[in-house]
C-alpha cells in the first residue's frame, strides 16, 4: 500500500451530488485546493495543512484522512452510507402510506 493511501476512502459528494471516493492524501489535497476561496475556513486550513504534512511524511495519512473527513462533514460533503439508503428505500417500499 502506498504511504499516502487511506485504509478506507472518504466518500464525498461532488458536482451535482455524485459520489467520489477520496482514496489518498493527494486526492484529498486536490479537492481542497479546488475549494472556493470565499468558502475557506479554519476546517479547510487545518485539513490542507494536514494533507501537506502527510505528503511530506511528517504525519500519518490516517491523521490527514480524519481531518479531511471532518472538513467534509462540516461542509455537508460526506456521502450518505449506502446501507442507510438501501434500508430506507426498502422500508418505503413496504409502507402502504408512502406512494
């Protein structure tokens, strides 16, 4: 496994809500540098600095992953878990009150 590879990808929503798997520190870094300047905040700065440190080998990739995931959660970018969506849709299929 590459040193900048995450154990589990962070799945975020991009564009019109399409899920994208962020698998490495470099992927996370690329998403961060594309973040609009007007929306950059402390969570952004911390995640960007962590990704830079991980790319330089100063911190573990999993530390950067956690901070990137926190940034994504703060900005409502995390994709919902597919297990939750599947369970929700099955429940609606059986509910006679839902059309």
